C-alpha cells in the first residue's frame, strides 16, 4: 500500500512539473488595440485573471491595449461600445490555470467618465479620473490616484488599497480584508468611519466632524488604516 501511495505521489509530482514546463515553453503574449469614439460617459472593465489600469486622458475617445497571455487556451475578450458606454470583459477557460491564461487591460479614457473596474485575480489602478470611480479586486492591490471624483470606492479581498484625491470628495469608501488601507485627501474636517480589526487607525491632517457632508469610510480586517490630509 505504501509503495502504491509513493508511486501515485511521484506521478502527481511529475505531472505538475510537466505542466509547469509546458506553461513556460508554450506561453505566448498577443497585444490588441481597441478604440471607441466619443462621446463616452461610462467605462466598465471586468477581468477574470489579469491587471487593469485606467488613465484619464485629454482625448475624448478611448483607447485600450489588451495583452492576452496563454499557453494553450487564451481568454475570451469582449469589447462593446454603445450609447456612450464602453464595456470590456476577459474570461479565462476552466483550465486557465493550466494554460497560464491572463488578460491585462491598459486603458486611456476621457477624464470625466465614470469608471467601474474589477479584476478577480490581479491589480486595479485608476488614475486621473474626475467621474465616479469603483475599483475592486478579489486577489490584488487596488489604487485610485490623482482622483478628482466626487465619489470613490476602492475595495480588495486580498491586497493593499490606496486612494488619493486632489479635490475634496463627497464620499470615499476604501476597504480590504487582507492588507493596509491608505487614504489621502485635502486637509479638512470629514465624517470619518475608520476601523482596523487587527491593526491600528492613524489620522493625520484631518479632523473628525460627524456632522460633515464629506464622508470617509475606511476599514481593514488584517492591516492598518491611515487617513492623511495634505
């Protein structure tokens, strides 16, 4: 019985090594360019495995560089532009782990659009957007930088979260289950709801005013929370 168990274990290890070698040798990357003409009001991106970056640009059109990586089965990419809304998705097959499937989106959009960007396994970064921002990752870091948005939501189940606004926001929601949360806003008084289950909460350059219409909600289950006014 022990010999049979040892044989099965060796076969499993050999199969794992073979899969890793095939992923390394056979993996390829292909980059496609997608463009959407003006007017554009909303941008929605939902990625199965891969990173998402969205930058606010001066142009009224949208451009996206989509890099597909895979060894055998590539991701299914969908891009739709209709009635001022651009929707982009990437789904890897069930055997995506074996094929090292991924899709990275590098998007430049008009600065005033609404952005909803999500990745199941990858980082999300949104920079220089003035419209409402919703950024989320299940397994990856999330950053919303140089934001002029009135409302920002940045969440991660496993990764650090950073929000930086250069104008006074009406509502910032920043949370993570495993990682730290850093929020940087203009100095002033805010209605602050901050918690860190297994860490500390640090406030610097902001004051609590529970009657304020400007709200910051920040939480971390396993990590620190920092809210800074500059």
